[in-house]
């Protein structure tokens, strides 16, 4: 959850372009007496031959509150280098998106 709302995660891998990378994701919720939280598990195999890619996305319904000053995110990785992007949805990682 984020700001009390359930995030709607979806994967987007190179399969949309004929690639062969494969991913899985699951959200694990935890609750105790003081709070509740959730953890996103994103895993898989990326096939970089031919420029493979894997991604996971979720919109933030209603956007970030206007008084937001920071966002804290924790990662556990495997020692390799990865790209992490945040977007307001108006631009892609490659420049402005255009709709025809």
C-alpha cells in the first residue's frame, strides 16, 4: 500500500517486442500491533541478447500529495547495476511520450 491505497503493479518485459526475458512479482503484506506494510518481490531472468529488458510499474492514483518532500525506497539487489526511474507519467525514460 502507498498512502493507504493498494498499488496496482504490472510487469512489462521485452516479450512485448519478441524478447525472451521472464519475470514474476508478488506483494507480501505484513501486519503487527503498531502498523502494516507490504513488500514487493520482483524477480526473474533477463535475456540481454538483443537488448532485453524487464520492468515493473504502478501508477500512484491521485499522484503524490503536494506537500511531499521525500520518498524513501529500500532495495535488496544482487550486486549488479540497475536503473530505477520515477515518473509523473508525462514523459517516458526516453523523452516526451507522444500519442497518435
